[in-house]
C-alpha cells in the first residue's frame, strides 16, 4: 500500500488539541506500525498513543466525525495481518495497561486491554492464581489482543481458549457509547439489543450453524454466532448460559473498542511434571497424540526436527533442547512431544509419567520418554517451545516459513493422516513444512518455506486451496487459533457458506454501521495473495550500498526442501547482506519482553516502538528500500530517521543472543554511525571518546596532569563548562586518572614478556590484555588479575608494542594495543579496523599456538570475538577469536577440568554479581558465577537486571543521562541497595561506574575479589 495516505493537517491539529498522548503522523512512525508478525504491510493514516480512556474517547469521536477507520493495537504480533490497516492506529500498550481489580476469592480479574499477559500473571502469582491462556508470546501479548484474536495457548486442552476464560467486556461502540457485554440474561441497554439481534440471526440460521460450524474446540474464524447454539466440543460456558462478551472475542477489533475485560482465573498448579517423547517417525508422533490425551495431560506440544535442529544451532537454546533428547549426541529425532501433567500432589504426577512410559511401550516405543520432574528444567524447555515460531523464522535467505494455513484444526484421530497429506502437498510445490504446537487439540502450526519476493504468492494460493480440501475432508476448522486477518479472511465464506457469511456481515453492520472499526477484517476481506498488501511486494527494491562491515554471511539464499543455504555473498542483496540481515526481523515482538534477559533496555524505559529492536529494524528496512523520506536516498543509513531510532540503542548486543531471529542491532548501529557521521561530521565529544587509547598514555606520563584532570569531579563549574562545550553530563562523575599504572613499571613489564614458544612450553602460559580502561583508570584490576593468575601457576604475557611488532601502517607511540572499541562507538570504522587489525596481527602467533588470550573488560574482549570477524581481517581474526576469553571463562573452564590450583579463603559477606551486557550476550555470566562459587561461603547471587544504563560513553552524554539513570533504577540499583553489606562484583568498567554513582557503593572486578580472597 502507498505510504502517502495520511491524515489531513486539520485533523492532526484537532487530535493534538484533544488528546493528551502522542499523535504520530510522520512516515517513519507510521512505518513502524505498518507491519505485524505476518507477511503483510499497510501504512496507517496516523498513530495515537492514548494516556487514558478520555484520550480514546476523544480519538474515537474525531474519527467518527471525519469517517476515519480505527485500528486498536496491542503488541502488534498478529500473524495474519489483523493489526495492519489504512486507519488511525491506537496503541494501548503505553498507558492503557493497568489491572483494575483482582478478586482472589472469586478468582476474577478486570484489566485494561493493553495489559501484557506475563505482567498480569506476575500480579496474580502472589494470590496463587494465574490466567491460564498461556500463549507463546506471553511476554508481549496483551489481554485485549488475545481477546480480539480468541487466542488459545499450550494448555487449552485443560483450560480452553480465550473465549472460555472471558467473563465480560466493557467496550466503546461506534457511536461512542459504552456497552457492558456479559451474561445475556441479565444484560441491559445497547448490549441487550445487539444480543437479541444476534440471537434472532442464530435462531433463524440454526440448521446452517449446525451444518457448517466445525465441531472441534479450535475454531476462531468469523464471529461467534454459535454462542446461542454451541457447536464446539468444549461449551462456551460451564452452565450453558450465553455470555455476550463472547461475541466480541475473536472479532479482531472490528465490532467494538475494548475498554476493560473481566477474566476468569485459575489456581496455579502446585506441581508439574513433563515427559518428553522422542519419535523417529513424524507420522507416529501424530498418531500417538490421540492415545496420549487419554492420560489426562494439561498439554501435549509438538516440536519437529527442523525446530530441534535450529535450536541446537542457537547458543541460547542448544543445551536446553538437548536435555529433551534420548541421545543428546546422536541424530535429531523427527519429532518430540512435550507431555505435561499438573496437579496438587507430586506423587500422583510421577505415576502419570510412569503411565506415559508404559503407554509408549505398548505403542511399540519403549525407552522413548525423557522424564523431567525438575521444575527448572521444565521451565527452560517450555521457553524453547514458546520460541518455536521465531526459531523457525531464523532461517537465512529469502525463503521463509510463511503463515497462512498454520492453524487448521482437525480431529485427533485424523491428525496423522492430515499431516501426511499436507506434507505431500508441500512436496508437490517444491517445499516442506515446519511443524510445531498443539498436538493435544489437533492444531499444528505448519509453515511451508516460500519465497514471497518471487513465486511464493502463487504457491501460497495453490497450497491454501489444496489444504482447504483436506480440512473439509477431515471435518476440521480452517482457522484454529491465530484468527482471520488478511490471510484467512477470504476463507470465512468457504468455511461457513453464503448464508452465515451474510449473517456475519449483518452483525458487523449492527455493531458498526459506519464501518469504523478495523475495516477489511472478517467482513469484505481482500484476497490473501493480493500483492499490494505484502511487506515484500513485486516492486520492493533495496538501494545498492556498500556497508562498512562484512554482512556476506546474511547474503545467501536457501533451499526450501533441504533448508541448505548457499555460499556467503551469493544472495543477490544490493546492500551486500545488510538488507537481508535487517529483514530477518519478522516482527515477532520478542524484544518487548520485560522478564529475564537484557533486550531491549531502552524500550523497558520508554515503551516506545522506535526504541525496540523491532522498531529499529523496521525503520532500517524501510530506509534501505527507499520507503522513507530520506535526506539522501543514496545514503539511507545516515538519515535523521535512522538517527531517531538508534539514539537510545546502547549496543548491548542482547538482540544478538536474545532475538530469536538473530537481528544484530549493535552491528547495525555501527553501520548507522559510520554513515551518519560521514554525513554530518564528528563532534569534539566523538573524538574525545574515540581517541582515548591514543591520548591516555600521554596524560598518564605528564607529571601532575592526572591530578589536575581529576579536579573536574570536585569543581561543579568545571563540570558545567564541560557539559556546555562537549555534552558530557555534569551529573556524572568521570573515571579517575591514575598516576601509577602498569605501563609506568618497566621492571614488571619486563617480567611479563614471553614469546609464544616460551609461553606455551608446559601449557601454563596466558596472554593478558591490558585494555585502556583497566590500565589507566583501574590499574588495580590488572594487578589483581596478574596476582591471581600467578598464584594459580600461570605465566602471564602482557602484549606491548615493540618496533618489530608494529605494522607498517601504525603511527601509535603508546606501548599498548587497542581493540578499536572506542572508535567503533563513534562510527570511525576505518580507524577501528587499523587498531584492531594491529592487535589481531600481534596476537595471531599466540592464538595459533593455542595459548589462551584473556581479557578483563568485556566490551574490549568480545570485540575480538564479534566485530573483528566482520572487518576483513581474515583467518587470523578467526583464530584469535577462538582463543579469546574473559578471565572468569578461562579460570572456570580450568576448574572444571581440575587444572586450577587456587587457594581461597572463606568470604565473610555475601556476593552480588551484575553481568555486563556483552557477558550475557556471549554466555559468560555462568562461568563468572561458577568461579565465584570457588570462594567458600560466597554463595554468589546474580542480580536479574537488564543493561546498567552506562553502555560505554552513553551514560556520560548529557542528552542521555536521564534514560541512563532510569535503566539503572529498573532493577540493578534497587537490588544493590537491598544488600548494603555485600560485595558487588561487576566486570564492566561502565557498570562499576554506574553503581558507584547511583549507590555510593564500590563495585569490584572479579579479579579483585579473587585476589582479596587468596590465602
């Protein structure tokens, strides 16, 4: 759709006058709301971020006056295009997200529609309750969106769908009035009138309803006209009464705008056990489901071979998924079924597990069950299952698993035949499906791999038509969970026939006579393969450009049957792989989460779509395909639109690990900075940060200068002057320059010099990197690391430049090498390549000899394992990266191998550990905790926190000081204040600085606490 349709200026003025929240009409903002997790894209007319119910009422009134369509939106994770449209989007997730009432005695809660499921369940947990519609997107799915979609979740066999758990909905109608939809018998006013109208249609069409409504529980197509004559195997209400709110559940925002929802809660299960059944045959897995459900499980979830294999290649999921396999080192099974039992008594559940094992033996599969009674192991495995869709979407290349028939539901006794027949259909069109989800209720999410930029649309249409015949043959439902939207809306008439389809249109007209709410959904939908709605329409083109980093690994194509990818650089991307890396974002919204992990720190503070990994990726994609109003179409990366979304990106690298599709926004920010600074030039502050490794030795060697510079922290006028001149916040103290450093002590340096051969003679040699931060500001950390390594019997080599070691291009006069991190932070990629290349060149002989290369500062060390690999430094960089590790990684590994001799005395106070973002991104937190556990009585506790908010120079910048402090105050600093006598360990220089500034407590590097406990 065109990006040009927008609101008239007078309407924008009217909205801004009457709405307290934001009104967004610029192209980038609209573009960030143009997509959901589907294949579709429609630019909205504008976006309103309402702060209250009065804002929504005002927006509805203005929309009604000017006949502007309204589109309510939650997390924007719909898979069928429900939340895209040429309309005024109202985003409920910023402010309209409160719980209004929780009644534990009645097990009832009332919430606003923007409330996220995980946030609600966190509130309910203290009451021993939960809302059991546990969708896989629970960290970002809103209650309003779940109701609009009639979401289901993994445990629907026990708890039912959304429609079975909604007791009432208060909603604005198209005329602006509020109606209370609940029990039909006691309803009044407009809700009663609308209910009676629908009742009349239902009674008139009762034979049609009985003939055409599927009898399976998973049916979410159209409107729930059958509330008056229920057809599902699970009734809408336990007592058979009619609840009018069920007319709105599944309506996709096309009938009314939810004001609040009343929910039925369930007691939290006291115990759960899990049995994971491994299958060598996919057909056998499907055929077994009908027998397994007779044991009374609360969930039976499928994970197929494709997903298992992809999970095994993802560092976040590999260890967990392999706990579910009979042979973790062997061939991947064709499928596994996660069979959960829950209840009040653990003993009876263990008996259920035994029954499952017996059943599988009776079915000819003895020894196929992995018993998993441990709660933490179960939780981890369920997290992998919840990430299933996104794991599948991590396939590189233009071919992607496409959602359009994934929710067909069939009776369990036909499930195996249906999946086999559909597999044959995929093969007919040169593809194969990836399967996962709800074997317990006959709804398997299946996505054939299609290339939607080429022939995917035609194949999609053909597969859909053949799949529909199979659904009819097996008496199933074409839309079983994820709704209709743009990809299944046209199939409503196929499912229900002309009479019911006309009745649905009459319901829409009765509720919304002006077609105000989300037009084109359910009623009068477009064709599913109308290319004008696609995110990648036929005219989609990427602007040719040469990125500063090497993105060739993303520039590939894939085979839709084998999923094999072509050689790096062969994908035909005019942006040499950068565009394809950006396009990996499928809008799943996982970056909106607030639970464990880091991603996405800035969004956790602002809740703005532009501050999400998703929002940034969408903006980049639109810029790279010339869909934004760029200042320079030949340099879209350096535009102000990209600057806006990158401004609060702290390059934490969390998305590199936590984004299921691997969108690496930290590297993309380097590309932006390189292009943007090339366009606007570098500031004095940029150079101050970037050149720190060059001038640090000069300052250190000028007598009295370190002391003079340190006065800045004690003279507020000087700090204010610096803020005015350079934009370095006067609210922030600066690191303390040290007069005495390792580099000043020639005697010690001389002792710390070895050739690779000398260092490697007995396997007890290591290279220790003396980074700029620990060398010139916290020299005691370097000294502590040397002390600990020496005490453990290792010879330590400190890299330092000699005439012979310098490359021909080097103009440095300092002794130490640099990783180039500070240059990258300023977008100076060329300078970073030079300095990093020099370091890699020096380290290569040591790495080739298998000598560990140890770092203390995570951001510096992981530059060797990350950016160094995409800067054209060749095989030497790969060799060095394999030996590069943090001090704690090295020592913890040595301890595991019983090679570490380190006598440590007992701790006298507790230990808190804060993980640097890059430690978390590279799975280096666990080794740190394992190492701290070697200190007797330490009992280290990990602070569950996101980014500390400093992120190198970010937290020093005057324009970012507020956000920096807000990030720290979300969890990190409060946790430290609650433990006033503990050691606080943080390996990041900037992390320690944030902790000191925010709590007036000293945080120490892990080397320092180890040295303090040496016997």
